[in-house]
């Protein structure tokens, strides 16, 4: 049995406390009125070095506005010119043109108010998707009756132990959006689907049969309950299997896992449209579900490898050998390339066709998020490709750890790029709210995962493949 | 110069693996093992050096990538400039997404084909080459281990081999290739 070391507990709690402080600071520093925004902008314009966010929003705000509020679908290219105009106007006649200026201030205020919520949502979703990905990977191992992996089942179960906690947190955040505590989901604004309103948006109104708040919440609840039900049952059977006389619990888990995978791949896809793609309600991509899935899997497998290496370094799980790490690293490598393949497939088709309503998604990201957008491709593709290509390196623990950390950071940026451009637009930075939220959920994740690991022996006993797994060598 | 070789035949890959380990522990020299299918871990048990073909593969891939880039740059940008996807930038970099599939395919094409050719050359295989297989049963259900019996006590060796579970033992005089 594994006992939670005090050091690790303190480590996790420190991260949670520091993170919570960061989150609160993020919410407190968000502007309440347009005067606050004006003051912040004035600071930045006078070169106080108040951070990039404030320094940038003069230029190109028109584009974000277009993405957000315009009913037409041609904003991608048009808004360019518009934004340059605005910029010039602002600089020269800041006082003469009170109205558009006021409008702009309000717009920036909404972006900055969205920022701490978005930061919270991204970090919360990022760790949620690690737990969910680990659950899917676990189900695949059962359904495929894999011989190499049963020795890692308790590690996977430990990681999926975070799923119930993450589900509650994500759902609370979705509720907060649904009840208008924040406006990160732009389409939830009832004005947009009201034909009487000045803000009426024909496209969003057209989608409202699917994209409406009650149905959205019902779907979310249904998915979360389904995933957690599988997690709860499979864990129960897995523990019962340790003391069982026969293989009945293994068989139950096998059937359950096969069923879950069917449920998962459909619901995961819909979840990615709902929880991520709907941030840009005008835009859609048919392979988005796969894209999110690939990122989810690579993160989950990386975390499985990191936790396994950590436990092994602490003297647990002696039977885990190089070959197990090698296999996990192969999955990290493979899924990194799979992720890139999907990322590129999505990008190239949209880039090639150059249809305004589609291409605006990438125009926004390349123009306003150049560093995270291209940096993420280097971190998620080039780095793991070169580092993990060599067969021998996949067996060297510190290589796997190094690649793993970069991959995780890269996929955090990937989620960041999926969410932030639609919610805060130009006014982004990675500062206190983002790092605070990341630290908080990291601490919580570590605490929950390692507490779950203490609840059961680290190696399953009665699994029919456990002997093969212990002797696994490549 | 003729040399003596013992051919030990086995009918199971696990028995063969253990036999290889025993023979190596006795410090006899295994010349070659013939199997009807690839036996996992046999190379390690025989103490063969790791293959370097992965390194050549990487280099061929880099060559393929370079060829693809130069080729596409010449064809689509320099020789006959193309307006790609309604974006007449006439720059390789700005049109790069359109070239990525070709860059990828050429990388794979070069790596795969040149790697196979390298493998054939290293293994001295070419069309119409006469098979070096000492016993056709190794293409069906038997495993054959060829042990150099040149300098050892043949009787003692036969005893060891028999104990490893060989189903058949033959002493063969062969013309040495090297």
C-alpha cells in the first residue's frame, strides 16, 4: 500500500493556496467600470510597462468585436481595415470621438472581466481532460485485453480519481456561465436570439435549437454522469477483482469498457463542440472532436508516465521496468504526431479554402496569439518528435519526464488558444490569473490523484494478464 | 577451408530461446539461427549488435525532406510561379501549408525505400540470389541453430545440445565463405 508522503501533501496544498490567492487577485484586479479600464490603458500608453494586455488593445480591437458581435459572417477580412482605422482615430481624436471610444472601453472592460473566468475555465478543463483521457485509455486497455499494461491500472485509476472532483468543478463553471456570472460563452446572451434586439444574431439564432442554455446543461450533466458512472463501476470491479475467486469481475469490466468507449467517443465529440468550440459560435470544424481527443490522450498518457516514474523513483512498483516506460513514451510520441496531424488537417483545409467565416478563426490566432499559437506547435510536435524519436531515449526516465513536461505545457497552451481568443481577444497575457488557476488545479490534481493511490494496493492481484504485465519486456 | 558446423533443430521458439542462452553460457559460437518467423528477443539472446538502420532511416528522411522542399520550390515558385489557393504570394514560406503533404510523403518515401535498399545491400540479398538456407524445414515449422564446431570437443557439444531439447542434430562440413 502506498501512503501519501507528507511532503507531497504540503507541496500540493502550497500550490492550492498560492493558486487560490492568484485566482482571487485575478478577480479583484479585473476592472469594474470603464473608468478603471481608461486608467489602466492610460497607464500602459504612458509606458508604465503595465503588461502587454493593456499595451495592445488599441490596435485591432475592431476585429475581436467583429468576431463577437457582428451578425454577418464576413468579418475575418473586413475587420482588418476597420481596426486600423479605429486605431488611428483613437490616437488622434481621443476626446473628440467620445462615443466610439466609450464603446471601445466597454468592450475592453468585458474582455478583462472575462479574463479571470477564462483562466479558471482553461485550467479546470485542462486537468479535467487529463482525468477523462486517462479513463478512456484505461478502458482501451481493458477492451483490448492488453497484456503489458495491467500493472499500471492502479496508476490510471488514481488519475481518474480526479474525474469526479473535476466534473463538479467544470459543471459549476458551466453553471456560472449559464446564470450570467460571466460572459465567456458569448452565445448565452439572450439578446442575440431576440429578433427585436439590436444585437440580434441570425447565425446564432439559427443554431439556438441546439445551442441553448437548458439543453447545453442537460447534455453536460448527461455526459458527466455517464463518464463518472463508468469510472465508479470499473473502479469497484477492479478492486473486487483483487479478492475474487474467478474472473467474473474482469469480464464485467471488459464488457463495461467496450460499452463505455462507444459512449465516450460520441459524447467526447459533442462535449468538445459544447465546451470549447461554442466559444466561437459562428465557426465550426468537423474534426474538432478528434482534435480535442488527441490532445486529451497525449496529456493523459504523459501524466500516466510521469506518475509511474515518480512512484518508481520512490521505491514503489518495482515490477515496472524500462519496457513499460518505453511503451508509454511510444504512445506519447505517437499521439503527439496524431495531434499534429489533426491540427494540421484542420488548419490546412481552412487556410486553403480561405472562406472568410472559417478563416477568421486562424486569422485572429495568428495575428493576436502569434507566440502561443506557433510556440505550441513547436512544443507539441517538433520537441517530442525530435526528443522521443530515438528508441533508446524512450527508456531514459529523465528524457521522458522532460518531454512530458513540455508536452503538458504545450497542451495547456493549446487549450489556451482554443478558448482565450474568443473570450478575451486582444487583452490576453499569461499572468497572475492564468498561473494562479493553473497552480490551484495542479495542486488539487496532485492531492486527489495521490490520495486515490493510497486507497488500494498499487498492483492489481487477480487480473488475468498481471503476470504477463510483470514480465513484460521488449 | 572446410569447417565443421553443428545444425541443431528445434520445434518451438521458447525452447530455441533457452537453447541459445545455454549455448552462449557454454561459450560456444553460434554462427546463425534460422527461424520460420521473427522470434522476439532472439537478437538480444544471441548477443547481436543493435541495428543501425534507424539512423540511416533518419538521414534518408532528412534527404527526402530536403528534396521535397527544393523540388516544390523549383516547380511551384521559381520555374512556373503558381497562384496557390487564390493567394498569389509567390513565396515558399507563405504557401508552405500546401506543400506539407508533399514534404511528408517524400520524407516517408525516401526513408522507406532507401532503408529497404540498404537492408538488402547489408544482408547481401539481390534478385535471383540462391537461398542460403541450410534446411528448408526452417521455412515451415522448425528452428535451426548453426554452431561452430571447429575447435571444440564435438561430443561434449552434442551432449549439451541434446540437453537443450534439440529434436535433431547434424554435423555438417561446409565450405567457408569467408
